[in-house]
C-alpha cells in the first residue's frame, strides 16, 4: 500500500473510531450519528477503490475487539459458517458451546457484512483474506495504532508479543484470558521451595517480599546470593506474582500486585528434607495473621507415594488448610513413567495441580496434556483436581549467573545492526558464549542465525526471561488466580475456593478425565463466581474446623436438628460436653480452646444419637465400624 493511501485510510478510521467508542461508552446498541455513518461509508468506498481488502480485515478486527464482549481468542476463531446474516437485520454469531447466538450491534454488523462481500467464500475463518490473516501479534499492533484509552489502561501490561521467529511466548494473563482488574492486591502468597532471589520483578518499584526465611538455617540470610538452589523457587514464585519489571510489564504473573513470603528449604548439604518442608508449613500457620498469608504454594515434595493417614507431610498440609490457608501442590511430572502421586500432593484437602500443553497457542483445539502425574493415590483419591499451563511459561533468568550474562549478550548481539560493532563484540565475548572461532568467518546474517538458534535452544525470551516447563509452574499459576479470587472476595475459605475452581473449569474433550481432573482452570469464571459469593447466603464464613492458634471453631449445617455436639479425642468422646449453638435457621457453631497441638479424631453427634462426619473437612480416616472419623490437625 502506498504511504499516502495508508495515511489517508488511517485518518479516516481514527475519526470513525472516535465516534464509535463514544457510543460504546453510553450504550452499545445506540445507532451511530450521521457524521459517523458518512465516515464509515467513505472508508468502505476508499477500500473498494484501492482494493484494500487486507486493510478491511485489519480494521474489522479492531471493530470486533472494541465493539463486542468476545475474548481475543474467540474473535480470532470466528468462522464464516458461524455467522447468521438476515436481510435488513444485525448479524448474529453462533456460540460454540450451546445453541444460543450472540447479536452484534449495527456497526459490527456493517463491517462483517462488508468483509463478507469481499471474501466471496462461505467457509473458513472470518478474519483472513488469501494469505493475510490475523494473529495475536497483529492485534497488538492494531490496538496500539488505533487505541481506545479506556481499554489500553486495562491491557497495557499484557499485550501479546508472539512471533515464532523471535521465540517469544504468550504472557500468562493473556494465555488464560484473565480479568486484569484483579492482580492479587492485599493478598499474601507463601512459597515453600528450594531457594529464592530478590529479583526486580518482585522488589521494584516496591518490594513486595514481606519475609524471607531460611528454614534449615534460620540465622542465615542468603536471600540476595545467586545460588543453584535459587533458580527453582525464584522462577515458581515469579511465574505467579512477578510484575514483569524487566520486560516492561509483558512477562508478568497474574498476581502481579500480591505480597510474598518466601521459605527456603534446601539445607547446607544441598538436599531438601521432608522435615524442613513440614517446618515451613508450620511457620506459615504460626505467622498467618501477621503476614496475612492466604495461599501457600508447594512445588516440591516426597519421592515415594504414601497414605495421607500416616504421612506427616500430608497431615501438615491438612493442618494448614484447617488454619484457613489454601494450599496448592504440583502433582509432579511422572505421567509418562511411574506416575507417582507423592505427599503433599496426595493430601485430600490441598488443590493438586496438573499440567497443560497449549502449544503456545490461543487455539483450544491444539491443547494437549503435559506429562504430569495423574491417577489414584494410595488412599483412592483421584489427583490432580485441576490443570493449568505446564509448559511455555515465561519466568525470569536468575541474575548474577553466567547464563543471565549469556542471555543479555545474545540479545544485544542479535539486535546490533552495525556489522563492525557486531563482530567486535562477538569476538570479545566468544568464550563467554561458548562459540568456536569459526563463527567469526561467517557473514553477519549467518552469524546471527547461529545466535538465534542458541537463543531458541536455551528457551530465552525477551532478553531477561526464558520459557520453562513442569507442574512446578502449573501450581503457582493456579495460586495467582486464587489471589485474584481473594482480592475480589476476601471472605472465601479454602474449601469454597476449591469448589469454585473445580466448578468453573473448561473440560478438554480429547483428554481422559483422570488426567485433567475437573479440567482446565478458567480464571475469569472463577473470579466472577467469587464476586457472586458475596451475595450468596452461607458462604461468608470460615470452613469447619477453623483453627486459629489454640482456638478451634466447628460449624455444622442442619435446619432439622434439635441439638448438635462434637465428640472426639480432645474431650474423651463425650457427647454432651461440647454443644454447638444454633446461630440461625440452619447453622450451628462452637468455638473451643484446645491448648495442645497434635492430631485429634472427632465426629458430630446429632440429637444425642446420630454420629456424622464433618462434611466440610476432607481429612478423615476409617473409624473401625465401616464409617469415618474426621481429623483435626493443630500445628
């Protein structure tokens, strides 16, 4: 397209878009005024005169992006056969998940009808013409060119930059189409992992790390030292709550405003002991109130399967849940071999997370499973409950390491346009980059291709980041969505969070149920249902039992009961000593002090004769009579 023609069309469209956006702010289905209608007609005439069908595809994309409530993914997948054209009426689109249709407004309908005329085909994607098609990168560039400031304020940190030649990955918030209004503000996520590092993505512009604890060596503060054990924990925590500071906000986590508590469990000998993971969990429970810890992520664990009834790590995780902390655990990456579900992933009340492989693509049809573990635990529980991206996840490279220096050098050399400067810098750093002298005899294009191949093989993206894989990253991604949920509704308890997450998933129909659990996390739906819970009766309280220090609160729901008591190890199984009080028509409550920590069995006794388990507590064991007792864990 000639430059003058392109400028003229762009100016016309900007004038039209300004008028259309004003209508959208008031009411979407309001008819555009005469000035806007005339500009639109002029645009269509201009496109027809200069045969600018490619531009029509681009501009139609912008209109659909601003003028509909469809997600970017949904817009890119619109097919011609999904459209319903009725003479003299607005265009409708068939929804893929049911028989309903979505009605486009008059302006969107005009653009779709005009595009349909030029395409002269009945099948295939709407937003394409011959070899010209729309992808996320093009949408990004179009929105930058034709901005709606209201939308830009919400999306400025999350434009998709995905070009295969540059080996970029889709940012996690866009990958899961999250609600960008919620970023985990006011919520603290604790991470128990190998080690950590004060990366700029969590310390700038403000330091969001509330506490760093070296569990094996409490007196040693090695937070700011780059060590081998720093890698895993730094990347898991930042994939969840990093703000993308070194990428201008691009590669940020979903909970980019959440606070963090970081607990290192690698010992001085370089190994991780189960006892230290348990100590980390206990630390979180003891300090929950001081740091407002609502979420705990554990992307490590034992190597061997075990019954949660007999495993101290599983029971520690159960105790954290009873203390009001939602616990996320990576299921493991053993799905292609032994397929072991090991503690604490085998604990019944934690949310165990498996991995998805979305092929770094927004098209759900390309989704498959990552090689995450799955199946029944030794106690017969199905794990994982939910899946989230487990590969193609952007995470920072650990600073002050040779690999970090290599990544920066490679990126700077690839961007260098001056041939002389390029080869001088390459020669100076050839040993650091582990290249042979032969590369210096190549021309600049050949040498840069070798550099790009190295970038790709090392999974480097955006100079300071790389894409990583493993369910170690799937769990923190779910943790970040939970931070959104708790920002939207701080009254959610761990049991309710688990319910909402598993009730709002997307099912992958080409994947067996045992591999995906309830399905792929749907961040927007989970946050929306969290907001709806504010107005639902019965969900604005802790779950039973709720442990806070030496105080334990039991809840039981029964509108027909005349009396409810709790009997257990802590009261000699006395059925009349600890009576619950009826709070309203159906809710019974007892707050009891239990000064000694440990594990206690208990049951509810209804009307003095009927023994029932606490349905809100998944931690239970056989009672020897063919039924179950609940377990209460005070850490």
